[in-house]
């Protein structure tokens, strides 16, 4: 996967099903890939290196099935920050299994990027600001994931128009837009505003394949953007969480508001925070039922096609 053109040609629509901690898994990723959507999962979703290798083997077996030549490629998220003690071992496995796309986050070390490039891997790196983008480009990233305000989980804070425009001033490399998108129309809109691909996470949590509880799935169907709570006080990084899950866990929202971004709430106040506290992006209000990954992908493809037809009609009217 040495060029963006080769990657794009294998996608039915310009979409990546984003890797989500404790949510994504090989079953989810494979279901997306079969529909022409780039499926992904984080290496750190697995508790051990051996389990991570089992996941890579599962993906390898999935691509040996009949018709796999028509599937989209898959990707793995690697946290490349020095504090991630598993990074070296996880990278070795990605190299061993020649993972087509590596989605890196929290750091931009050139040496790791070089090792990925040496086996032919394609690198997309998370950024939330122009400075992050500069560092990733200096490190050799093939493209940038612009994590904007409204994204679920650990999020950016900058408006997508602003961030995409600032990044585009730096490079003509591919930009993947993340933050609040849930429909095929959103995907086309992202392209019109200057992005090349879309990163969609929250939309895929309310699926049968997601590694989440039924309570989480139902909460996604019952909430909207007003139920998304932004804070950096749970683990020190800016993130979006669902208010009902915070309240159910006994967390005082007023205290969260008062906690500075430089501080983290004590562990006893956020027990089981990743197990029982649920994340979502601003697009959650557009999720109304639990479905299969395949049906979600098919709907997105249909909506994308309809959006292109609408845009073509508008262009004809304007000419």
C-alpha cells in the first residue's frame, strides 16, 4: 500500500471505520472490509501481544476467503508515544503480518515510520492542530487524520473547516477528517471542503459486531449531541463522553467542569471508567437503532451515491 491512489482504488467510498479502544475488533474490521470500507482496530485493544497476534491471524485468514481481492484493506492503530511500552512488540507484529495501513497516534517518531515504510505499509497519523501536523509530516507520515471538535473518545477541539484549511496550507498529502460525521452526505461534504477520506467511529459502535454492552448500544440510540460531555479530567486528555454514563457511574458533572485540564480526577472517583463510562461524538443524535456493520456500510454507500447525485443536480442548476 505504497500510494494513496492504490488505497483509494480499493475503497467503495472514501471511508475508514475508525479504531476504537475496547470497541473495535477483527470481526468488526472484517465486516467493513467486505463492504469496501477500510476496517480497523487498535493494537492496544488486546491485553497481550499474543492476543494481538491472534487478531492479525484472524484478519489474514479473512482475506484468504473467496472474493477477498474485492475487499478494502485493513488498518491497525499504534500508539507510538514513548510511554507505550508495547509499541515495539506490536510494531514487530505489524511488520511480520505486513498490515497494509498503520494509523499512528500520540507521537511522530521517524524511525517507526521508516520501519513501516520498509515493508510497504501506509501511514496515517492523528493530528489535532497545525503544529501536530507539522511534526507528523517531518516524521514522514503519508497522510494526516484531522481529529476535530465533535469526535468521540479522545478528541480535538478545532472546527473542521479551520483545521483542514490550516493543514492543507502545509501539504498536498491526504487528509482524513474525523469528528461528528454519520452519513454518506457527510462524507461527500468532507471531500468538498478539502478532505480526502472520512474517519467515522461512533456510527459503528451501535452495531452487533462491536465489543460493547447492550446498555451502551441502547444509550447511543437514546441520546443526542446535547448528551455529549467534553472533559480532560478523566485521564488527562480531551475527550467526549456520554452524560448518562457519567451520571450512572456516580460522577459529579459539576466537579468535572471545575477540574482543570491539567488535573485528573482521582482513580476512586472514576472506577472502571473505560468499562462503564461510554464515549460518543457529536453525531450520536443520528443513530436510532442497532444494526450490523454490513447494513451500516451499505446505507452509507447508498447515501453517498445519493449525495453525489444531488450535488450534480445543483451544479447543473448553477450552470
